[in-house]
C-alpha cells in the first residue's frame, strides 16, 4: 500500500484495541483527492476501511476490532470559506469543533450546536454521529444547521449535497442521508453550516428541588414550558450529576437564557419569582456559567483514553422519550445504578426528551443496568442507544437497540452505495 501512495502519511495500527474500530494501517490524508484515491484503492482491492476524525467516538458502535485501513481525518483541517454577511461557513471535516467555534467567535458568530467533548470532537465526527447537547431545545440538531456536504463514496466518487446558501429547497434533502449515518455510506469531507450570531448576554438559572418532590418539580417545569419564556436549554440533572457540577445532591433544573441583557434579566426574574419556596435557586453568569457547561460537556467517556487494568467500565447512553418522561427516566437511572452498585451521571432535556447518562462500575453490573433501563424505557415507548462501551461488551449488547421498521430502507441504501461493505462495516443499526 505504501508503494501505491508514497506521499501519504501512514503508520502501523495498534492491535488488541479495547474499543475496536481500529486498523492494521493508519493513514492521514491531507486532501480530498487523497481520500478519494484511498477509497477507490480499497474498493477495487476488497479492503475494509474504518473512518474516524480524532478518535473520540471509537467506542460508539461497531463489532470489529480492526479493519484493513484506519482512515483518520485528523490532518484534514481548516476553513474553506466563510461568508460573514451571509452567515455561512464551509469547513474541512477533520477540524476540531472547538477550533471552528473559536474562529467564528472573532466574527461574533457560531455554529449553533453544543456537542460533547468539543475540544476533542471533529466537525465531521459531530455530524456523522448527529451529536447535540442540552441547547438542542433552542438550537435544534445538526440536521437544522447543515446546508451542504461534500462526501466521498466508497468507490472514490465525490458528490455534493445541498448547497452553500440558506435558501436552497430544490429536490430531496440528501444531507439528512449522511447526518448520523456513522460514516457507513460515505466519508464526509466538507460541511457548510448556516450560522447564528453569538448571544450578547447569557445566564443559567439552577433550581434544585428537595428529594421526593417530583410532582412539585413536574408542575414547575410544565408551567414554565407553557409560559412565554424562551430558554435555550431546560435540562434536568440527576442528584449525582448536580452534586458533581454544583455541589448540591438534589434533582436540579438547569435553565439557560441567551439574548440581549435586558431580555435575559427579565426572563431570569420572571422564572425565579415562580420557583417554589422549598426549592433553591442559583444564577450563573460569565466564568461560572462557562465552567458549568465545560464540565458538563466533558463528563462523557471518550475513545482517546486507555483505561488502567483496574479501571471501572464506563458506558454512555442516549435515551429518547416524550419530553416530560425525562423525569421518570432520570429516576430510573438513579434507582438502577443503586441496585447494581454503579455511579450514574444523568441529564435530560425536559423540552425535547433526549437524555444522556454515563454509567460507571463493574462490567457485569453495567450490562445488567443497560438491560433494565431498556425495559423501563420500552414501557415509555422510548429507546436507548449505547454511545460508548468497550468492544467486549458491544459484542454482547445490541448498542442500537431494536431494529426499526424502516431498516429495509437503510439496508437498501447501504447495499446500493457500498455493496462491497468497504466503509465502517457493522458500525450502524442492524450491523450495517
């Protein structure tokens, strides 16, 4: 292979990787042409390819320890085009998400997404996994902010989906085919985002409730969600997570506001006046607010850390339910963790219904807890996806859960675009 690509950076891969999704050879292309040539080479010779950005999501999906080639986009970085007036930016997929936001901050703009591990995650990884955080309530998801993509198909063909302008409505929205597909049908090389201005002022109101005051919490949350308030995030933290972040071991609502200062202060005051007398209120701004979000986004495990032999197993779960069922899910997470002697850090969006949970403990207890949570969430007609767990447990747990009724469509798309299963084989739903 080195003879075929003499100018391409390569190194031997690590074997017996505890997270899997590795490669016998690691390659680091610096251009789209190199990516296309490499995929064409793999397609023609029947080689398998694992695709990654920086590697922080290597524990997310996949049943293979090693592929023939690990294609890393970590050296394929940089801003391609930034149109300040149109509020759009095109960026190479290997660019760290934090670096993109730092560049845009100089122009008082941002990509309105708040993924986990922003300093480690690449832009392409965020889009390929459809990652988002608590501010999804006000920001939306990746599908709401991506205008266009450049993608290299498994046979080396380069295509473009969407466009570079906001008003682009012609034809089927092909962007949605690749967002969240975990790199199984194409390598995303460039992403064009629509931007939004940075908020002029921000605050975070933390409302901590007494234990077992669930109905009081529920009534307060429903009342505020039905009010004229416009929070960017309306997130519930379980007691363990609240204790770690703010030092109070109580169920806590984290309600974020972003706007001009007068509007934020007005909403803060309106909210705090409605807080029950038994609850405790804290308002964070400036450095304290930034520290809170940074800690929350850094809580999840990542694929760059190798555990010690005696380390606890960590599993990261994404749970989707109806928005107010978040209260029940977080109670279930804490109860299941107690039964299995685990630590559980959990939070969920009371406005959108997505929960994120980190479980820490012995492997058998983690596996049993995941099954219990799936049973409980199933009764709520929700779903549980395991976003990070060691390969040895992924082989025992169906990390994607039950195969959806639309699976035949996903399988048909994979077969049509990647009939030789070159890209990220068995990384997605149903072993796609």
